[in-house]
C-alpha cells in the first residue's frame, strides 16, 4: 500500500501556500460529494422550471382570450386533466435531462458539454409538449406554444445552471474548512498535496495525528499534534470541521477503526479517500447491498442509465420487429427460393460477461458453410484471431446482398428483446475467434452487452483491422453514455447504405 501511495504522490505540491490549501485531484470527488447539491435538488428545480415556463408560455399565448383576467383563465383552464398533464410533464423534463447525461456530477460542476445536450433535451421536450394542443378542445394550447417552449427552455435551463454554479463558487471561496489529517506517511502526503485546485473549498490543515510520525507530512512542515489514542481528547478542545484518515489499511486497520469511533463519539465527520487502491480504468463507487455498504470497482458502467438503455432496447426492437415484419417475410421467402437450407443460421457466440448464446442471422451462405471453413482458413484475410474473406466462395448470391446491406442481422432484434443483446454494443464474436484470444485484456470487450451496431459497424466494418476494432470497442466501453448510443444509432443507417467494409 505504501508503494501504491508513493506512485500517487505528485512530484510537487501544487499551489500550497502555508497550511491553507484547496481540494483537487483524486480528492476532488470527496469535496464535491459534500458541497455539491444532491441530484434530487437539481431535478426538483428543473421540474419546477419546466412547469412554470410551460404555464407561462400558455398564459402569455392566451392573453387576448382572458376577458376576465388571469384568475378567470386559471379557473377555466386548470382542469384535472391539465393538472395531470402538467405533473407528467414536470416529471418528464428532468427525466430527459438525466437521459442526456446532464446530472453527471462532473458536468454539473463544470458545465462542460452542456449546450448540445440541453438543446437535444429541449427539442424532445418540445415534441412532448405537443400533447397539450393535441388534447385541448378549446384551442387554448396550440402547436406554436410547444415550439416556443422548446426555444425558451434551453436558455432558461442554461441560465439556472450558470447561476447555481456562480453562487456555489462564491460560497466556496468564502468557506474555510479546518481539517486534521490522521497519518503522516506517503498516503498522508498524497492527501495533503491533493488539496490544491481553483474553485475548491479552502482547507486550513491544523496538523496531523500519528502514533509513529514517518517521512511525509513532517517534511512539509505540518505540526504533529499527538498520537491516534489522543485524538478524541484533541477533538474535544480543538476547532476541527473534519478528520481525514490517511493511514494504510492493511497495516493500520485497528488505528483506522479507533479513529472512526473517536470521531463518532465527538461528532466530527471522518473522511477517507475513495481510491484506496490503484485503478487505471475503473472508478470506485459506493453501493448498498442488503444491510451493508460496499465500494465497487468496475470498468463498465453500472448505474441507472443502464435501465434507460434497456428500456430503449426493448421499445426500439419491438417497434422494429413489428414494422419490419413484411421485410422479414420477403427475405425469408427469397432465401428459401434461392438456395437449399434453412432460412435462419444459428451460431454460438460470446455475449455479456462471456455468456454463450445461439445467435440468429438470415442465412447468407451454403448449407454446410461451417464445415467448409477449415479448408478456407489458409485464405483468411483478416488480421488477428478473426476470420474474414472478402470473396468467400461459400456466400450465396442473395447472401452477398444481405451482408452488404446488413439485412442478415435483423433477426438479432429478437435477442435484444430477450436481453442477450442490445441495440448498441460491441459485436458478439464466434467461439472460434474468442478461443484464439491470447491477451487477457481483450476479454474486457465482453464487460458490456453485445449490440446490433457499434463504433466498428459505423466506422468501416471489415476494412478496419482487428487491433483498431478492439480499440473502438474499448473506447465505447470507457466513454459510454446514452448520448453515445444515440449518436451511433443515428450514424448506422448511413453506414448501412454506404456499405463500406461490408464482407
């Protein structure tokens, strides 16, 4: 643990000025967890904004129809139906913002990348607001009102967020938190150096407590206030807003527990860094399991956005299955009339967390294609463990068209319904390819559910080498968001029409 901490210690303490410093780096999340308004507060504010703005647009658009004044208008128009519609809209607006990633903690703090997401949410909200003119018998709500709402809600939402951030930064600049560090070694020095960034809460470090002072904080000039056993009495007489625990877990566990108990008795918050262990890709997150809390470390996302992704998968695949039913029948008939063999081809593939499933495709090859593959291995044109031949002799004439147009993949919509696949995700690979993987890190592509389309599908398909293909899959996993999924789905039809790299 000490070696891990040494690797995390910055070479130079950034912005240290005496003992008054600011939070930054790996500790910033802890600071914001305490200082940032909870998501529910943002959602309530956005819901209120959406309802008030929509009401304002409706009222302003009907001024000429209010002979009895505002009271008369409200008495007539606010029926039970309209109240229910407004309440539903008040829930829908923050839900749209959430789907677009606008409650991401980093985005709430910095505002980076907000504008395009708010514009998208505003456009969708404008479409949802059409429910008012569509259900209005009196004509008080008209389509132009929905359009006006969509135009006004984007700058209004941006303005509210900017004002909240300005007020937060002003409060932080005037706030000073007296902090006591428990520990003195490399971890404590890393913690101390991490208290440095603009717009953070100012920390006045009163000193450190450690049973055996080590190299680290003493070299930085901090005062040794006593041992861990003396902490409770020290907290009784000193003004301390928080105690930051910076002890190695393995060798100092008993002292960490003693520190927590002392802080509990005195009523002073105890804090410890979330990244206790080194991670390159994964982010630690707190989860509630039964009656206990656990810190989970995962490389793929595991949050409520996946519930939305799953809802999009089910809704989208069901709609497509119904809408494309005539096309399914036409393709099936064409396959049956053009060559011998079944309409559907089944092949075992690797799915989520390496679970195998029998994937369906429209048959594009001769009936005994898998048996002939061994003879064709010497003609494999693909780099890496995958198998691709551009002019595969097993392909039927109709099959070439189905492959080029990606119509052979349509039966996989059923796998999306059943949950074995998603609309967007890394493509599921055959067992033949996966057993040839030689590096463990290649298996990380299976940490998300496989999809019908992906970055590889819209970025060149078979014209992309194996290494670049895997890089695209891992890039998708590392930067996944609902926004990314929607962008890939939007690019897929054009990629299919172009047919670039299809084989």
